[in-house]
C-alpha cells in the first residue's frame, strides 16, 4: 500500500549456485554518545534548516524531565503505541504499550532487510538463466531465479531499478547461441516459475494493492516488478506476470522466436545447457531502494530468497520460521512475533515497537552488515518517503530523524532512530492504529519532533 497519498512522490513500497556473489507508526530515536558508532547514511545527516522553535511547539520542561504529553494524546494517533530508548544505556525513556505486538505496516521492511543481510549478505546477486534442451534445441526454458528487477527496458533506458539486468542482453546471447548451433527457429519457450511454492498473493492483502500498482503477484519469474510502466514506482500490475516476462523475452529475441509457443512449466533435468544468463545488482542495492521508496515487491522477493537460502520453500508460510531463525541469530527476541509477509502489507503481522528499538541498536552498531539498513533509511525532510515530512513547526527535526515509514488501512507507523539536540542517540517506534487517517502522519511527526527536542530528558509524564 502506498505510504503517501495524492500530492506525495513516494509510495506507502541449478539456480542458487549462481546467486552467490550477489499502520500503526513505529519510530526509533537514537542519541549519539562517545561509545556509540554513528551510522553512515547516503543522505546528509546534518539539518538542512535551522529554524528556531516556536513557544507553542516546545515540549514542557518539568522538574522530572521533558514531557510530550499533549502530542502523545493527539486523537489523530488513534490507539497509539510508542517507545523511545536511549541507545547508549538501554534505558527506556518513553513507553506506551511498547511491548504489545501489532501490525507494522511497511516498517516490516526493516526486518526483511535485517534477515536478508544476515542470511544472504550484502553482495548476494541473483542470476537468471535460459536453458536449451540438447535433444530439441528449438525448445528453450526461461527459468525464474527470484529477480523482480529483471527489466524489459531497452539499452540506454532505465526502469525503477537502476542498472538492472536486461531481457535484451538475454536476447543477444540467445541469438548468438542459435547462430553458432545452426538453430533456425525457437519453437517453444517454457516459462519456469517453480522456485517459489505456495500462493502468489497473500490472502490478507487487498486485491486493490495489485491493481492500483503497489505490489505484484509474487512469482519467481517476472520483469520490472510486473509494472505496466517500468519507469514508475506506482504502476498497475497484471494478473499474469510470468506470461508477461515470457512475451518480453520472445519480443526481444525477435525473428527466430516469432512463432514460438509460450507455456508455463518446469524445466526437465535433461535441459541442462545454459545458453544465456544475466545477473542482478547486489542485494545491498535492493535494500537501499526498498527502504527509500518502500517497494513492496522488492521486499517480498528478498523474503523469498531468505527462505530458499535458509532451506525453506519460498512460500508465504515459510517467512515466519526462516526470518525468526535469522533474527534469533542476531540476538533478537522473536517470541510472540507473527510474520505473514516481507513487505508489511498484511494487517496480520504482529511485532512490538520494542522489537524495532532492539533492532535499531544493532543497525547503529553495524552488526552483521546492518549498517546497510542505516544507509537506506529515509531522512526527515531530506530523502525517501520522509522527504516531504517534518515541515512547519517540526522543521528543526529535519536531518535528525532516520526512519522507515509505514501505512496500511487502519494504521500508520514510523521506526528508526533520532539524533536529538542534546547529542544523544535514541531509538524509537511509533504505531498509530485503528480509526486513523492520513492526518496521523503529521501527528506522528509532531510526536517524534518532541522526542528530538527532549532528548535524554524525555519522560512519560
């Protein structure tokens, strides 16, 4: 589901042998200390505006500390859950139902990124191959390896996935092979999307998410995330992504494949001759793009690749167990969590805000390559899905909040870390659930700005 509504630019977001080498609102605030490593972000971490606070926007200071009480009780937050933790000491500064598991919306992509970096590593790549049958050279097999970034755009053109592998390069290799082996015509193209098991669409996802262009069916073979327009992040998706990929290959191959019969099937073991292959950008590039614009399809493919690499079957059902194994190995507590997908599109996911503060501590430390998560986080007022947020009275937080946004029906979330005015680092997560509207985003921004201003003096009072 898109995380921004009209007026905003960003949306609400043998195979494996060749792969190696490749809401509610949740907020996390992190305060820097001498003992805490500062994450490196591709966007500037310095404030782009130095507007002074107005008296009405300043949190109330008391003998006990600094309170954000009025902001936390804003009716636009619905049934609000939130937690703020001092990253240096682990002390909880603010907590309202922070241990309760609830729907995450797209902050789930932080979990997907962490699992992918742990299981696959940042340099993992996906190789898509075309095979020929030695006994019937006119019959080729287009085998999906789980790369939604594979693109039908022509040379010199870009899809939403920059520098993605191209169908046209496969076509050049196929034609070269055919000429060298005196193959006059490609008679059959079998499309093999068998790598992923189970249904290709989660039962809790609204069908409108696909038709409006926020997520595709999840098939091991597809091109451009199955977008009608390869260059637009939000673009309607089809009901037949595998067939669309096959037609793209047929058209790119050209004359010798003009009369080929397209069918979906499984490549037989005897069709072992690789005649063409292309390789994706490394997973670290996928993760950056996924976090910046909240690409739902990219997240789901990362989840499937984690499942397959972990010995799972690439199904929705496998995500819960394979993700938990990866997260447990990072030292995170996954008890009570329910993980239905990799994108956060499902309202059946159950993760507590506290889990995100625990995860952010590892992200800030760069544990097991999690620094790539820090690099991909949108920055308040500057980049990604936060570029147009934290305006007006919240402008002093611009450049100081690094977080993943989220939106589903009945929920807005934000999770990440904050670098407050006092120089600390705070991790945080905020969920706004229930009867909430798009105005919940401003209420969240107001609250998080309050966290930024209070810093270590923040209190629940």
